[in-house]
């Protein structure tokens, strides 16, 4: 019998032979999807890190500007300038805080995509192992590990709904509606 490590790694779907396996093809596609997610996350993380640091620094500078403006006299031309600058600086500071909140949503997205990538990897491992593939206990274990990665009540509810038979599209729509309602609860850190 051929050892799993000596099996061909690429697709043979274009020219199937006696060793062709839909399981091996599935594993290949799962591994590719997981690696594409990981690669996209790595590409975007450095850019978002630069943006996050820039906006955090800008928020500090805007606070310094706002504090300095408050020390100006209230009367005359300087008082008028103080009023104008105070309004503008508060508006810009508000925009910076909104950008920081958007980066927090991005961070949550990256965490969720990381969980998806890991779950695809675990699924790939299970499907590739014929000793585990047909064992329902292994599938229950995989489902439990995937569910344990979810960090919000809404994600767990979505997972449970799908496992109980709700169509995936319907569960996703409910999840998105729940997350939209919750979007105002993001905390600044």
C-alpha cells in the first residue's frame, strides 16, 4: 500500500488514473483556500498596522491641538479663530476616532478569517485521513473545535443554527443582521 506522504500532491483531475481520488482533490482545494486566506491576511496586516498607528498618533496630536486652542483668549480676532479652530479640531478628532473604530472592525475580520483558515486546515486534515474520515466522532470533534473558536454569541448562534439544519445562507443573513444591531457596542482601546 502507498504511504499518504508519497501520494501525488497536485491535481490529477484533468488526466485521472487509477489513483485519482475526489478526496485528494477536495483536500487540495481546501488547503489552497486556507493558504489564500492566510496570504491575504498577511498582505493586508502590515498596511493596516501602519494606518492604525498613524491614526492613533493623529488622535494624540489632535488632542494636543484641541488643548492648545482652549488656552487662547475668547475675545477679538483670536477668539474668533479659537472658535473656528475648536470646531474643526473636534470634527477631525471625531473622524479619527471613527477611523480607529473601523480598524477595530478590521481586526475582528482578521480574527474571523484566521479561524476560517484554521478550520479549513483541520477539515482538510480530517478528509485526508481515511481512518478518521468515516468516523462520526471525529466530525463531532471537528465541529466542537470549530465552535470553540467563535468569540461572540452571534457566531455561536449561527453555528448552532446551521448544525440544527438552518440553511447556511439564512444563518449568515441572521448573523449579519445581529452584528449590524451590535455595531454600536464597539469599544475604543
